[in-house]
C-alpha cells in the first residue's frame, strides 16, 4: 500500500489526498467522518482534502443527509490525469522551446538518488546521436538496454548504414 501511496503522490496528490482516495476505492460511499476514520486523515482536515479531490475530478458527492462521497473509478480517474498531464506537457513543450536558451555549457553535475541517476542516464541515451559509451553495473545495464537498443535502431534509420 505504501508503494501505491508514493506513486499517487508523484501525480501531485498530498499524502492525505492519496490516503483518502485509496480509502474511498476500498470503502464507499462514506461520509466525511467515516472517510476520516478509514483513511487516517484527521477529521479537522478531511473536508478540505475531499474538496481538493472533488476539484481534481477524483471524487463524486452523493446528495444525501449526511453527504456521502464515492471515488471516480480508478481507470477513469487515471485516464483523466493522463489526459491533463499530456495537455500540460504538450503546452510546455511548445512554450518552453520557444524561449531563448543560453549557450550550452559542459559542466560536471552531482546527481543524488538512484531514480534521478537512472533518469539522467536514460536522458543521455535518448540524446545520443551517433556513439555511446556506458560504464554501468549489471542491474543498471539491464534497465538501460531497451533505451540503448532504441538508440541503435534510430542511428540505423538515420544513417542507413549502421546495423540496427
């Protein structure tokens, strides 16, 4: 469950929002009070959290007395998130690329954390044009192998003489 919470938070959810959404997926419809008890979100925060989830399109309200909440089904909600993220990425791709960029300076960077290092490694592979030299441990080589194969295939398509 902790892994799921962490991944939901990567989508921009707070810890409380992620906990409340997961609790709703498991038990619904529920009142705010019941959701607080099931999710571990403090009662003083639950209505603020639920309102944020409603704004995100993750929760429906059921008009009743008292008001009840139910989640948007996970697949549907993830489709909505993906659609919104894709639109955001498309906009930023166009907008940021139009900004004037300074001269590229080669510097040594210090990158902390396994995930950040692997993201940088995969980005370097994606940016490679003709030649690539890697020195990595076996576990990292296995993760990078697919990207390296894609790069080699791309080089073959571009050069028409490099075996892909």
